[in-house]
C-alpha cells in the first residue's frame, strides 16, 4: 500500500509566522502535490513537483513556496502566515506511470492561523 | 467554467436505497476518471477508477459518457457506512488532476 504521511494533523500558528508542512511518501513516486481544501471550494492545487528540485506552480501559489530536496519528501512553506491561509492542507503523490494511476493522499494537516 | 462540476447535495437517503451521483467535466482531452470517498475531516481515498466500458465493484457502479462529458457513480443497497462526501476527479496531460467539490451523502436508518 502507498503510504503518504504528513508531519502534523493539527497546527495552530500566529499571523506572520513562518510555517513548514512536511510530506513524505514511501513508494518512490516521482510526482508530489500540495493542495488546500476549503468548504465549497474543493481541492485547489498550490504547487506540484515532478522530480527532485523541480516544481511547478498550481492554481493558487501566492503566499506559498515549496522544497523538494529528496524524492520522498515535499515541503510546503508559508513564508508569513496569514489568517486566510487557515485551511486543510493535503499532500498527494503519483507514480510516473500510466494514465490509470491516480493520486494518493496523506492524512492532511488542519492549519489554523490566528 | 469549472473543469469539474458536481451537485454538492446533500443527498439524504434511507438505508437500502439506490443513489446516483453525476459529475461533468469541461475538457474533452481529459484522459482518466476517478471517484474518491472522503470522510469528515479525513483525506480523500480512492473509491474506484472509471473505465470507458463502465465498471462495478460490489454495490458500486461507475460509468463514463465521453460524448456528454460526464461520469456517474451508482450506489445500490445503501449502508449507513456509505455516508461520506464523494469527489470525482479527472486527469489529463500526464499529471494534471482536477477535482469536483464533492457530493455529500447521508444514509439514514
């Protein structure tokens, strides 16, 4: 079974703090993704990475950056947290294989910014 | 126009009922299709892929209509444990995924 883990299930931070969200997958997948999920808006892609040190902006990259130094680890960084970044953050991974493959999600980090 | 659209519901159905969800997608270049289940405050988990010829997994049947650009999920003999939000997803251009906002289902005793 694919296993995707995230560093925290719940996180509370203050406005202006730098926040690191970590994601690790154990299946040697090439692609990794960061989404946020908000009620009524669904899953929105923040960034994705298709290889080590490679990254692509998603639909809502503003206020976020990412780092992928190792294949199994993909970090999401909020440089200066703001209250509108309170959300559920989901990491996902995907093998570089056929079109029938789909993403596997980590358990999510529920971030609250006060 | 959104890439993927779903009726958010909620669908409230009695145990044993049959319920169907539809999901429309806007881009005809979409290649692969999936249904996910998401429980409250949990991550989405793959329920089933959707194949061109339609496919079944126990009480669940998924179908794809490329001409009309929609996918469907049919749940027969609903159980209390089926209560969840169901997300549809489409994949195109390799690693681009687009998700619907989900349809909420509550199965009532």
